[in-house]
């Protein structure tokens, strides 16, 4: 890869409290008691998403700015582009238990922790805020409480949900984000306990991993478009994070065809689903699930219009293999510049 | 765009390629099933019917219940009348072989085990007596009580000697993922009988990870994803390694998604091998050795060349089979459908591939 002169934005950098006690300063006495007396602890596998010894999980996510600097931000070699901005994503609340009040308290604590211990300590950092998934009013209140912070650029939602994000019950949440110019990010993993596929529970991590990095997200994209979210909220921008991207063209071929057949069911759609998706969605580069054959890879990138649709993400500390490097090497200089930073700058419009 | 398949010019002059329709839906009326049930199951059927909701109850079709407007026979239901099926499909388009897929098995196969077995058995008896015995161009899938795999295996064994049953019908949504071990008696019986499994979209769609969608449009788009989930379940749970000769036909789930799925599996597998020790080679190789696709509703990019590229990436052009989906609303006619496929593949897709899988004779054309 040639040296990069462009401003680089890394749209998916993970951080996580080392233990729930890290969040104690941001929880009130009731919730501190709930946690300590109930013996509640962070899931060692993050709800099955990242078993620590699995190669794709990489190392544990950094739990402090110093750790992130020493292990990532300040360690840049020829292979790692010099970062201008990194968007922090903390998924600690994704696999929360089913108590909606606890979920809301946990999200508030994570957001306050992100602001106080990360955003205010390094100018290169931006963050996604998290919101409860079980109580729409509480999610809206949290966006109103902290969504105007100049370094919060996104509302992060799990791709595994009780009901898909296009469902009308979630609309006030999406509206609150859109009104503030916040991007809505759908990130792999999320609500535990529900079957992760159409046919029930799984027995292997590989099945969960592919479901989260390719399949479940397609249901979310279909839901957002079909339910008229973008007709209703024309300024809403949605990023799909750690959900792959190479599946998008074939989904859109199905979606456009089916829409032509049953458009009567959804008269609020005023454009082909593929046009709506290309206007309102972007996807991050990790994991990059691409053919090995260079010619086929280039064809896959052309079908996607990779130079326009992709946002660079290291997904630190997760390690999905060599696909990301192969992807960047296959892009033209102009495309690479867009993917590494230009697209994200246009999309997130960071302060 | 040009079609290499000339239209049927007139009655009596046949094109030189074989036409196999691998997805035709017959529908049994209550009066067809009741006489074929024992007294006990007949009383149950008359009293309770079927308790399993079909997909249209959850996602209503947009017009005409999802059927061709012209496919309702007097006093019947679309697919209940053999003569209408001849008139509208087999004769009209000069179909050489048609494969019946009785979707009532998707619901009936989920009932209480012995009731499910009785209903599926009656459905298969009706297919033999009213369709296969009367129409030599037809073959059928075996309807099975798929949530009672031991009884399903018995039904497969019972039908295995009738060569007109050419595959075993499965849905894509089960009480568990269809790869899990409790379903393996079905695959063992199918492999023993040298019959493919035909997984047709539908059945009990569960939570899907993202939750329940609201619209038929979403459900229909998801058909590709539910098929991908089914293949992943079979692959990861070890069906393809336990039954190395088993073939699985993906019916009505599209095709183009298979490329990105295989890329993702092959990218992840080297890093996650401890999780799936039974997979000793890249996952895409199992898919290319075990899986077939039917065409309707094939993905339609704006530029048809893009489909050709996607099919080349998948590399399974010898395992794609034409399907009309008669009598559903989105029926693909054997006359128009070839235009959807790359010219070089049309002959194989329209018939030759299916003849190879099902052991059917290709059309003989006088010199």
C-alpha cells in the first residue's frame, strides 16, 4: 500500500470497562447495590460475542486511554495509517440482562464514562453513545441528555434485537438521533437469549459469527427501508459496523425485484430500495469477506461501489484475518483515500 | 438481449432442449385428505384441522392471496386440479418433467407426531393416486413429519421404492436449526434411499436474530437469508460430513447470496477451526459438493451481466435448476425465464442439470 497522505478516520475502535466497578462513579447507590449484591459481573465472553481466546476476538478491548494509546493509537507502522480520528465503540451494554431500568442505567454510565475518561483525554477520539434497547422513551431521554456532546457522533445499536430497528416502536429513537445529526450505527452482536437465526439456537461460534457478520444485518437493512424510516426521516444516516459488506449487492438485487412485485404493500417507498440504501447507509471495512481471486475481488468491489459505500475500520482489537489488508490493496488510490477518511468525514461530519 | 431458446413455434414442433420445472405446488383439499386418514385422525382433522400457522397468516400476500388470478379452479384451490396444471403449465410450455412440492407438508409435518405422520402419509398417497398415476410427466417430493424425525424416516423408507418420488421435502424454518442432530434420521433415510433433500422456504420462521419483520416484502427478501442460515446450520452441525453423499436443493431462496456467504465462511474458517473440527477443508467446498439451487425467484440486478458475474463467483452453474413456482403470483414461465439467465447456461438450467440430479431422461429430438 502506498503511503497515505489523507486524513484517516478509523470508524470502529473498541473499548470496554475492565469490570463493572469501573462504572461505579457513574451509577447511583441503588444500581451499585444491584450489581454488588447480585454478584453481577461483565460477561467474560461479552455475551458470547468475543470469547477471549478465539483468534477473531484478538486481545481484550482497551479499558483506558493510556492502554489504547500504548497499544494502538500511538503505535503506527508502515502498515497502519496515521490516525486523525478514531470512533470509539463500547458494546458492554449490548448483551445486558432483561431489566430495562438496569439497561438504561448501564447505558448512562457507559456514556458518562466515555465522555469523562476517553473523549476529554485525547483529541483524536470521537465516540458512539449507547442507548437502552428495551425502553424507547429512555433511549430518547438519553440522546437528549448527552447526544449534543460535540464529540459524540453516533448512536450505537446492536444488530441483534427483540424487534428490528425499522419497527415503528423504535421510531422516536431514530428521530432523536436524526434531529441532532447523529449517525445511527448498527453493530454486530447484541441481545442474547433470542435465537440468532431463523431456525433457532446455534451450537457453534462459526454459525453465530457469520450470522452476526452477514445475515442478521440484512434483516435490519430490509426492515429500515421497508418500514419507511428514510421516507420519514430523510436526514437519517445509518452505518453498519462489523457486519461485513460484500453481501450488499445481492441483497439489493433481491430487494429491488421484490419491491417491484409487491410495491402496493409499501406505498410510502418512493424510490428503489437500492437507491435508498446507497443514499442512507454506509458499511465499515471489517470484517472484509471477499473472494481470494484478485479479479473476482475487484468485481465484488465494483458491484458494491466500494469507493463510495465503505468506511475504514480497524475494528481494534478484533482480528478477522487478512481480508482488510487485501481490500485496501485492491482499491484504487482515489478509492482508498475515500474509504480511509473522506467518506467518514462526509458521513460523520466530526467537530 | 437475445435468447438462445427459441419460443415454441407451434404445436408439434418441439425445441431441442429439455424443460424441467423443479417447483410446482399441488394443493390437497380436505375432501382429498379425509378419506385417506384413519377414523381417529379423520375426527381430529375435522375437529381441529391444522394448528400450525402458515406464513401467509403472519405475512399476508398483497393480492389474490399470493396466487395467479387465473389459477383458481371451480370449487377448488390453486394447485388442487391436475387438469388445470396441465393446461396452464405442462402442456402450454411443453414441460418434459415437473417436480411437485406439496407445501402443506410444511405445516402438517409440525403437528403432533402421529397425526403429522398420518397427514403427510395421506398427502403422499393423494399425490400418488391423483397426480403421479395420472400424469407421467410428474415426479414428487415426499412430504414428511419433519419435527418427528423417526417417523419421517419411516415415511421416506415407505416411499423409497417408488421411483416417482425423487426427493424429500424439508422447510427452511424448524423448531431447531435443521442441521442439529435430532433431524439426522431424516438425512440418514434420505441418503440410504439416494434421495436429495429439497429445502423449500417457509415453515416455522423463528426470531431470526433481528426480530420479527412486519411486512411480506421483508419476509420475501429474507428468503435468501433464511436459506443461507439453513446451509450454515447443516454445515456447522456436521450434516455434510456425516452424510457425505447427501444432496440438498435450495428451493425458492434465490442463488446470488451464496457467493458472499462462501467468502465469509472461507475467511473465518481458518481462524475458527477448533470450533468446527469436523470441517477439514474450506466450507465453500462442502457447499459446492452438496448444494443445488432452483431459480425462481432468481435475483435480478439492473444489469443482467451482474448476475452472470455473481454466478461465476459462486461457481455452481451445473447445480442450478429452473423452477416456475406455479401457481404462485411470481410464477416464472418456461418461455420468459431463460432471459433471466446467462445465454451460455440456459440449456443446463432449463433442464439438463435437473435431469442429472433426478435421473430423468433428456428430451430426444429427431434429427
